[in-house]
């Protein structure tokens, strides 16, 4: 008998998308002096809104507002009071969580179950977590040459975030910055500006002093103007390694403190003694969570040769139950690719995988006619020499390699310029700890994958960037 | 008849050995009064390359030693330095033209600095790492780990300057390539002799003498270097250009800043060259 | 442990000795508790609406082993239950019958007589249910009596004491003997092996006990007696569904799964069906392969059916109390 799940769409009625949006500067929405761009629903290609594209003058206005708010209000306020604002924001996010989740899924294409169960609650938790730090900063940096003195904020933080977790990345950036007494100018990604603009409204509801948070929308040029603005003290960026490089170059010789959270090509290592059903879940979650638009995605599966065939069979069987389609359907597991451009990149790299002789297997599923879609795909017979084993695809494409011994697994896992995350699956405790110790990655998930928590530091080695977000470590990038 | 001194040839310190520069070049080092002191090796980009290679090969072994053992090795450097303090005091007076008292202060501070760092080796992880109370059934723990090969441009202070930048880097398990003070390279090589006899494995510390502006850019752009300490770069343009070069592989960069080397060092001398690794594991039955 | 068809022949060796059996069971892949519970919880978030819900509710009704296992059970109580099993909703002839009624052995005759040729099976608990703490001969006599009285299905309990003490072969041989006592050929009663997972405590044990039950010839593996807390849970059932899926993959033989105890709402039942669908596969979406051991569940299923049919919520006065 076939169990057909009827459509179970989450209602869109809870969101109210305006036809156009301005910038949020100095506590108010203002029109930009530059042009505008459209943000679309990647699942339907429907235009959602026209959004102002901030030019250098707009960015300057926002930085000035942030500087004013820093000097006059925020840096003078007690930590306890700052914390109370953040607690308030955390609560309002929770109150408006369904609205934020639906809006996120519409603008980004991610399944509602993820925006509802992961993105938005984790974002609220992040504000709640850092709220509590605001009046405890003297405990944040043990003995860092500031004994006796409270750590000081840096000033104005320029923050540029990506489109894969628009609201969650906003929380990762804004919460620690505000807790430590900095003010913020944040640029959301051009394909996913809407939840950041809704956050501006939340700041208003929280009565946050004007200028403490400013949101400037736009694309690369806006981001560059923000990062390169001379009155910025801090740059925090999450996004591609190439842009991260450009930022690192542009701030050279300046006083700007920088944290970068960039790309990855994480190895997910499955040993022959793995709890295999959970490992398969971890593989699926590792690469198909959020359509694989995850910098820490487990995009390289390293499976011990003796169980490779079995694991791949189990993986295929599991993949056949993944439901691809309408992001707002509560049963959707894999949503839309965020943009035509990203879809193009995924296709190109997958074709390179074919051309290089890897064997492609795609989940048999129907894809919608409109919008940007890429069915969950695995490549077997991949070696370290394949481009799909080295380059970040940032899509639902898994490269599968094999290894024979723990040493070989570690050597292959570390054989990449990246070093953001890694996974280990084994029932042997001492082996897990040995491998975790050997891996050059900032986050190691053993017998689990893609877990995030405000209390847990996140960030990479080498070309995956520097600095950590989350936990006590996440404060370090915002204080001196 | 008076006896003729046997003079030391000052070479580079790479991979635990003391080679001459592959380029065959030297430069004249004068004393504080402008008199000839010695010909120092003028390191080339290829020497820098060899030094990075040595540092990289030493990294696996050094970083996987126990913290306790690294602490002992750093302490051993202090011991040997203490035993050769007269030599260093004499050298400092000759090269810098400082008083005996001043020279003693620097040697004292250098020995004490090494002892201070030696004690940090097995304590830092407890201070900057720890358990993270995540909202779920997970063991979650963060530990500091060495970032890898650190290229260091040492500041002017011939002995204390060098100790101040090298000790924090190696105590935590990194290996390094140091460009010694361009003005006072000789003491760096003498200190290298101390390291070579202090159980510091070859390649953990590599010392190049020569021109900052010539070598630093090669280290900054070298893909197998993980971090840069620009403490000794006093030319802002050079600092900016090497920081730009470092962006190519996203090296961690410690920018030059005013620092009183005699004051207790900040913890970020170590933490700037550490990665935080966070490990998750479910807790279940 | 790699489970592939090539290992199928090795399965007979697995039960050749106590040490071989231990080696086999302990060689099964481990179950990570947190991961298994997360997977079960995630499956529980599926949203089953409208047509899918109607279909699932009917399927769930048809999978119920309507159960009464109390010391105060009487022939009258069992007759009422049997009537309910045949016609769960007297107002709706389209409502399917339940799969079976499940009673103690002494009431099998009464149940059989009432159910007649309705097609609703009689399941009997046996082997000194629920503790099973009597000599094997007594257990087997219990089984033979129930079968002789007309039981179509026997729900046996494994010796959890022996299992936890590591005497796997003993548990195995007892199941084999019980199966033999179920009769021969067409008249053989189907054997459901109750693992009493609440006493096994770990998912690793659940997986091992599942394989033990299957290797010994159980037709079904069943979570619980209902007399021990926790009874059926989603993650325990998940592990058992994985076991029957893997067993079929290995041997070609399909085994059924029966969570019993603690499933009281239609919403929960639908979560289980989602899990059956996505873990074992649609081949198990049939009363021959999946059952709910339950009593109060049935009325909630019926009320939900009525809600779907009428568009408004039903109440307990509109379903029969039995």
C-alpha cells in the first residue's frame, strides 16, 4: 500500500510583505539614494518585493548613525541594561517566530520545518545567550592583559551575512556585537533581505535606541562600501572564501578587527563500526540539510572501504524518502536552491563530476516546473583528485570517497585548504577521540552532525576563516 | 704572544642545523660603535622556503607532544640560557652598547619569560577552553590547538624580543620561522644554539637572519604558513603589504603594535596563534 | 557488522552455539540513542492531513489488536470486545474491522466463538505472560492450550532474565520451542515475540533481541506486554523496524512489528505509520505486517474518523465504551 502524504502547506497569511523596502538607518526606515533590486521567491520565481540598494552615501549615513549611537548611548549604557534589550529582542523573536519562519522560507527557499525548528529558535536562543553576557564581560577574557579593567567594545561593527541562514546569521552577528557594547551596520544578502528588514521592525518594537542596529540592503558593492568604510572598527563576514580573502586584503594595515567565517569541504568519516542507521541519518543531515547550502556541510563522505557498498545502499534507500518541493509544505525535506546563479554553479560542478568520471546517482523525484531545484545527488567513485572532492559546491551534492585505515581517513580529511568542520562515526570511543584530535577543523561532530548551539563556538581553521562565533569565544572578536 | 680568537661563523638555524644561506650571501653586522662584528648570513627566499618546510615537518611531532612535555622543553631553554648568561650579557653589551646592568636585566627577563611560558603549556587549555553547556544531550568541549606554522618577524630587542615572540608560539605547539632582528641578528643565532641544545626538536624554531623586507613577503604569501606575527615590522607599508599577501590563504595575522617587552605579556601572544576546536558527542546509553 | 545477502548463509551458523550467537548479536551495528531518538522525533513531525489522514486512520483501525489483559476479564467482557473488533463504529459500515482481539489463553474460546468467520483473528498471550517466570514446560503447555482453543496468534514473552544475563541461546531455544508448540502447517498459530523493551533498557539490546526473535522464527516482534513502563515508544519501534527491514534484506523473509502499550491517540498512531512507511517501507503498511497492541486507541481513531467525515469534533458519547 502506498502512503501518499497530502499537501500540508503552512499558511502564508501570517506574513505581510510590502511591495518595497527602504533601509533601516538610525531607527527609521528611509529610502536609499541608490537604485533598487528585486528579491524573489526561489521556489516560484515570484517577485516578493523591491528593496533599496544602498550606495556609498547610504552606507556612510548608516555608519554615522551607528557611530553616534555608539558614542552617545550604547557604549555608555551599563551592560545590564544592554542585556535587557537583548533579552527583549530574544522574546520578541520567539513571539514572532512563525512569521519569521514563513518569511524566511519564502525568501530563501528552505523548508518550513527547518526555518521553524532550527533557524528561528536558534536565532532567538542566540540573543538570549548573549544577553546574559552583556553584564559579565569582565569574565569573558581571562587574564588577557586587562586585569582589573573591563573589556572595552571596539566601536562600530560592519557585518555582512550570507543567504543560507539569513536570520540565524544575523543573530550570530548582532547578538554578540550588541552584548559587548558595539553598534552595528549589517548588510543581509541580496537574495534574502526580508527577515533582516523584519528584524529592524523587531528592534523598533524593543525600543532599541536608534542607530544601535542599522540594516543596509544591497549586493557586493554595498558590502564593499561597508567593509571599507574608514570609520568602521570591526568587520564580521560570513560567506565565500573568495570574498573573505578580498576583505582580509582590504583591511590590511587598518585598525579593523576581523572575523571571517568562510567556506568548507568537510569530511564526514564513517568507520566500519559506526552505528550505521544513525550514520546514514548524519550523512543525509550533513549534506541535504538546507539544500546543502551550509558552509559546514559534510560534503565529502569518507567511508571505510569494507562497508562502503552497504553504506551507499542504505544511503540511497534513505534518500528515496526525502521529499523535495514546496518549502512551505510541512513535509518538505529539501527545498529550493536559493538562486538561479547558485543553481548554475551546482549544475556546473555536478557536470564536472560526470566529466571526471565519478558516478552520479540522483534521488528519483519530481521537481516543480518553476523555481530553482536540484535533486539530492551523490557521486561515488570519487577520489581526492576530483574537483567535486575539493571545491565547495554549496548544494545537495555529496562526493563519496573510501579509505582503509584511520590514518588514511585523517590524511584525506585534512587534505584541503579548508578546515571548518568534520564528522566521525564510530562506536569506539578512543578512536573517536584520536580522530577528533587529529582533524584540522574547528567543529568536530562525532556520531552526530550539523548541531548548532549559542553556547558552542563555531569557526574554522585555515581558509575557512578565523575567529569563532558562539559561546564565550564569540565575544573575543568584539572586545579589546 | 697573545692567542688569536677563534671567531664564530654566524649561520642560519633551519631544521635543527646551522646552514649557510643557500644564496651564499652575507651582510656585515657592526657593533654599537660601528665597528665590524661579524658577517651574518643573508637569508634568501629559498632559505625561507626551506625553513617553512622544516617547520612543517616538525609540526606534527611537536604539536602532538603532551603539553607537559612542551613545558619541560621550554623550561629547558630557560635552564640552558641561564647557564650561558655571561655569553649573552657580553653579546648584548657588544651589539647594543648597553650597560652591564641593562644586559643583565634583559637576560633575567628572557629567562623568566621562558619559565613563565613553560608553566603555561599545560594550563592554557583549561583557561581558554572548556565545556560548553549546549541545550541538548551532548558532550561539547572546546580546546585550543596550535594553528600550525607561524612566521614571526622578531622585534629589535635581540634577546628578549626574540624570546617574547618565539616562546608563546612554540609553547602552544606551533612551529615557527623567525626573521631575527635585522639590526641585531647575532644574538638570535646564539639563542638558536641554546635551543639546539635544549631538547627543542629540530625544525620547531627556525631562525633566519637578513632583510625583513626581502623575506617577510615570501613567508606572508607561502601557502604552507598558517599565521604571521608582524611584531617586528616597524615599516607600516611593509606591514600592510605582507598582511595583504597573507590574505591569499587567510593567514592569521598579528599586527605590529607598541609593546613594552619587559611588562607581563598579554595572553593573546599565545591565543592569536591558536585555533579553537569544538567537539560534540551525543550522551546516551 | 555488514549485513548483505552473502551473509545469509552465515545466519544458521550464528545460532550454532552460545558463543556464536553472542558474537553475531554483539556484531550488529550499534544504535546511538540520541540519534535514534532524534530520527523518531523527526518522523513524528510529518504533517498528515485530509485524504492522507483518512487513509491512515482506516489503516490504523485495521491494524489494531484490540486488547484486554486483566485479571478481571470475563467472558462477557471478551464478547463485548470481540463485537467491537468486528464493528468498531456501528454508525459507519465503511469502518474496517480491527486485525485481532488479544486476550489471555483461557478466554480464547469465548473470543473465537464470538468472532466466528468475521476474519478478525484471535491472539492469545501465552508463556506465562507477562513475566514468563515459569518452567519451559509450563510455558509450552500454556501455548498448546491456547492453540487448541483456537488461537490464531500467540504473543509470547522472551526470558528477559536470560537475555540480560547473556544466555542468548537459551532465549533462542525457548522461542524455537514455543514456535513448535504453535502447531504445524496451515493450522500453525502465528508467533509474536514480545521483547519487553522497557526491561531491556538500551536500543542495542532492542536490536539484539529483535534479531534473536527473528532468527528463532518469530513471525512478529512485539515491543511490550503493556505491563511494564515504558511500553511502546517511537524510537524502540524505529529500531525494530530497522531490524525487520535489515532481516528481510539479509534473508528475504519479512517479519511483522507490533508496538503495544502506550499508544492512545490517533495522532500517535499516524506517527507510527509514517515511521513504518519511511523506515521499513510500504510493504509493511498492512495488518499482516504491522499491528498496534491497544485498547483505548481504537476509540480515538474512531472519533478522528468521525471528525473527518462530519467536519466537527466528536465526543466520547459518540463512540462505544466496551
